[in-house]
């Protein structure tokens, strides 16, 4: 299987399956000298671990991370950083039935068509547990970005029909409630909605927004490696994401140039923009304003209602899925979006160091 590695300079390779003995990531290209300990990574993993609320799978996993290499005396050495999280609460018997049929909305059928074989225990590599490696690597990227004063912050913008009110925005609220919404009133309504979904044996979709602050202008490439194109690939590679937006996103298709263009102005002696419809990216390159992106997640496909499908013998059947499943992906995916954004931004920053001769001269002659 190819395609488990992402990045060019800051490069990550995730490994492991949902019901294997462990899962993890190898991070290559992290500069030496970054202070790093397991707690730095654990606080990110704690934001996505299961069993943390009534709206997540009740699979009980501590998701405790171990640093196996690349760190010595509390600092990165510049060599590959290997991170491991053991699986301790597998119940593979819950998935024994699905070896013979294809679950609606899952990758069961497509995996069989590609490989002629699949790990049906919890979805194998298609499981949401694969994102553990992404989040662990994202924790490292976020800490390195913080050294440069750059922050990456994701939150839940919508759950089903419930959207946040920007006037009520409070990121601390998002970090303390069960929905990840930075709006207490919207969060309360979303909880009621999710409880209704659970009672109906159904699931819900939603939207995650992410903001990158203090990213300098000039980051990204103008053609195939546009910053927004790379962010799009990173976010769309997360399971259950079906759409991606930058700035005003699809709204730009129904507006006019006179309204959509962001006028430039001078602010405190620096070039700035009066608005940010572009979401901080012009021509694939950052413009110095906040980078704003959104990820749209489909409802969790594992629902407990009776569903119609086909088995491997080509027979039409009806099924009732067993197991422990999230009624919504979004609440645990917030930190995954944050992690993949941080990894992409950091990789783009490192690539940018060779873009200008004067920058190379300043680096080697300083």
C-alpha cells in the first residue's frame, strides 16, 4: 500500500490498523533543538481519544503516546521521531459479520476491489484511529510553529443544522464543551440535536473551521503546490471529509469582483487588506492575513438502523451494524483538521527557505 506518507521536508508516515496491536507515526524532517516531551503530544491526543463524551464511541482507549526515537534529553535530535500508541480495547468480534458483506458508506467494497482482501476489524487503515498518527505529528508541527509565533486553531462551526453565531465566539468554550463549538448557546442546541439523532439510531454531519494566524506573506508555490491546493489535499485526506473551502469558499461563485476583491491598504507601515474574502491566500501564496479554511464532514456511516446492502456472493441483504461508533465524526475531528493544517503550513514554511537568494545568503553568512 502506497500513500501513507505526507509532506516534502517535514514528512510524516502513519502506520497501523484499528484493531492491530498498536498505531503510530514516523516524523522525518523535524529540525534539531525543539523542546519536546510526551506530554506535548498527549494533550493533542486527549482531544481526539474515544470515550471522552456521550457523543463519541464508548471504546475506552487511553491513547497514551510513547516516543521511541528522535528525542534526547528533552530535545529533538534532527533524526526521525517515531511515536507509538498501543491499542488496548479491541473488540474484533463486533466486526466478524462484516467480513461477508459491504457496509453502506464505508470503504469495505472499494478496499476489496483494490486489494482483493481487507482487514474488516474496525475498517483497518480506513478507521478513524489512523488519525492518531496525524494528530501526534501535528502536535510537533504546532509546537514548532509556536516558536515562530504562528498559531493554528480549529473548532466546530456547525453540527447538522446548528451553526455558531460569530458574535458569541469564545475558543475557550470550544475547548471545554462536548461539541467543540465556540458558542455556548449553539453548543447546547447541538447537544439536543445529537441526542435526537442517537434516539433515532442515526448520525450527523458537520463543519470544522480552522484559522492560521501570523503566517507571513509569501508562503506557498504558484502552480501545482499552491498553499490552498496542499491544504485541500491534507484536509480531504481525512476520512469522512467530503468538501473543502478557503475563505468565502463556494459563496464566491454567486458574488461579483467588486465585492469579492480584498482591497489593499497601509496599516502601521505595512501592507494589509481591508477584507479577507480570499482566506489569506492569493495565487496559491499566503498574503499575510489569516488563513481560513473549512472542512465538511459527512454523517458517521455506522448507524444502528437496519440498512440494505450486498454480500460478497452478490446477494441483496439487510443488516444491523454492531460495535461502538461515534454518532458524529466532527467533535473528535477538530484536532485532526488542526493537525493536518499545522503539518502543511510547517512543511510549506520549510520549503520556502530556498525561494530567495538573499534569504540563503543571510542564513549562511549570519
